[in-house]
């Protein structure tokens, strides 16, 4: 049923995008029938789609992580609230580049309403304040959603109903994630985090196509071709891996064995999804070696989190880097920098340098983009 709902919502919104201009929107899963040529996705329109999707997906992860920090009464909480603000500011910058300062200010105000209510909903659940949590959810569904849908319609001429349905679905996923975390339903949490993460790109994809149609001078290129699908998918999955990896290390260091098991399951599912994308980009011989190598990476990241194993660190910064760059055309320096950034988050978590965790977490995730763009 969940998959069916995503398909229906995507069809409604993406059809609306294609009807308002000449562009068509593809799925973010690349199709095997199209062979990519050299850098066909290196356009400003493609960059816009990648950036929007990454920021909207990051928003999902930060909402989940603030809920984890609030539930565990961790000092990481303030850092993730700051990161939520930074994520919103980055989205505002994208809107400003397309629509100008007035529209950007309107978007900023609406997005702040959403984030404030998501925070209040979390606090209400953690403190067992039903009035606060219910009020926050009412503010989201009855305040933010119609305001946001009207704003997007006024800027893009996309149908209000389509945007309303997609944004309501996003908030339903967010609510479910927060509920899972507060209830410590970890197996369900990590499945729902991945579903929310995947769903977030639907609005980003539609907006990127429409913005490219409206402003071809600012965003030349076609953001809906298969090569861009592959680039978006690779960037999104690598960013997801980074944030899931640091959630896993946090569970390992915190001694939350049930959460660790669920997080490892999510990392395995993420690895399973990465394989076909890399096969599409690099050829059929890549899938099996990548799966084995990426599994070793995860095992060493967990080993380092559990005991600061110097052998694991050495393998990650040395052997993994050389083997990965032999398999995929990513810059070795970028691969190593991302590994080092991930280990820095683990070091922060172990040292209880919790005010630094969120910023370093974002830096590790952002470092994945240089790897993805080097491959595609």
C-alpha cells in the first residue's frame, strides 16, 4: 500500500510538471535501456535537481536525528536543531537563485513554521505533553501544508492539490519516524527513515523540472534524462549511507544493541540499492565487487565505533580507498576525505564532544557529493 501511494502521488505531481511546460520527468531510478555518454548530466539544471533532492532528503535525516537526540536526552540535540536551520537556509538560497528575494523570504517563513512544529511535536511526545504534540501536528497539517502549497503554486503554477498531497505525505512520514524513535521501535524506525528519505525527492524532482522550464537561462539543460536520474540516485544513496553510518555508530557507542541491529539492516538495504546504480553507470562487472567492498567498509566502521580499532581505521583510510578507486573513477583524495570525515563523527560521539557531532555529520555527508560526481 505504501508503494502504491508513492506511485500515485508521484504520477499526480510529475504529470502536473510535464503539463505546465515542455519537459518530462523521469523516475529517479535509472533505466537499463539507456546507456549514459560522457557527462550528459553535467548541466545547471541537473545540478539544481541534485541539490534540491539532497537538501530535502537531508531534512528527513536531521528531523530523525533531532528526535533521537531528544529521546536520549543527548547534548547532540542543540547541534541538530542548528543543522535543521542550516538546511533550511540552504533551501532558501536555492529558491532565491530561481525566484528572487521576495519569494525566498516567503519560502523561509513557511519552512520555519514546518521546522518549528516538527520540533514541538517531538518535544511534546518526549515530555508526554499531548496538547503540545497535537497542537504541533495541527499546525503542520492545517497551517504549513496549505501555506506551502499555495506558495509553490503561485511561484510555479503547479496544481495546489498535487503539492498538498505530496507535502502531506512527507509530514506523515516525518510523524511516523518521530513516533518510532520516541517509542524506541527501532526496526520500524529505520524502515520508515528510508521510506521518508526516498519520498522526499518527489517534490524536489518536480520543482527542479519546473524551475528549469521557467528559467532556462539560469538552469540550462534537461534535468529529467536518465543520466540525471542516475546522478540523483547515486548522490542520494551515498548521502543516505553517510547519515545511516553515523546513526549506527551512535547506537554502537551508546550500547543500544536493538537499534544497532536495525541500523545495520538499513545500511545493508542501502548497499543493495547502490549496486544497480553503479552497474548502470560503470557496467555489469561492478556490482558484485562493490557489494563485497561496501560490506567490508560497513564492518570496519562498526569495528572502529565499538573499540576505536586502529586496524579498522587503517583499512578504511588505506585499503578501502585504493580498492574503491580501482573499481570506480572517483578521486582518491575525495574518497579518503569522506572516510576521515566519517571517522571524525565517530570520534566526536565516543569523546562525548556532542556539540560538534551535527556539524561534522553534515560535513561527512556533504563529502559524498565529490565521490558521486566523480563517478557519474
